[in-house]
């Protein structure tokens, strides 16, 4: 890389490119590998369910696995205290604990209430029936499309419009020679 940066225009030959810039996009191979690994890691964290993610982390990232194990151990240790605090805050939401806990708990309550309202809406028979009324398939009757006719100018007979064969054209046009 230094040879490219230290280019001497008076030199007779161009310096040889280094193997670090072998990609078409100009990124060094190590940076490209790290970027790809971080994108793969983020994809796995967001798209894989927790059970499979834990198994994957156990196999691929022992440091992260140790951190997850330590967090689970800490949660088990303070489980009773956490549940007691949540119960107290549900009974008395104005109880001052810390700003972080009170703000986070308020956000949690709002999200939990919205979640339960959506669950109630899903179970509501009026909601389910409303969808059927909107698309009333039970009372839908397919009607045959009426034949297109034009009124007769000379009497009461129907006049059907003929479109096929009105203007006969030759199947193949003769070729003209020069």
C-alpha cells in the first residue's frame, strides 16, 4: 500500500500494486472480510429465533456465549427482586425509583397495553365478522355478462355486431422484386 501512496512520477516504471487491493470495489481484503462478518452476524441476530441464535453463538462466538450465560445467571439471581419491583410499579406507577427505571417502565406499560389491545381485537368476533361483510362472498352471485347488442334502427330485431371477417385481407402479401 505504501508503494502506491509513494508514487514517483519521474520513475521509469509504475510501482506494483499490493495484494491488499485485490477487490473491484477497492476495499482491502481484511476490511471486506470484517464487513461481511459483521453483516452476517447482524443478520443472524435479527432473523434467527432465540433458541437457534444461542446454539449458533455457542458454536461460533465463545466470548459472546459466555456473556449471554453470565446475563442469564444474573437475571436468575435477581429474578425475585425484579418481579417485586414490577409488581410495586404496577400497583403504584408514580412510585419514584430512578428516572431510567420509571421512564422505561412507562414505555413498557404503553407497549404492553397496546399488545393486549391488539390481542383483544384479534379475538373480537365483530372484527372477524367485519372482514366477511367487507368481502361478502356468501351472497356473491356471479352474473353472466350480457351479450353486447346494438339497437336496430329499422325494427325490433336485434342486430349483432360482427367483428370477425369484416375486412378480408390476404393471408400473405406477395413479395415485390426489384
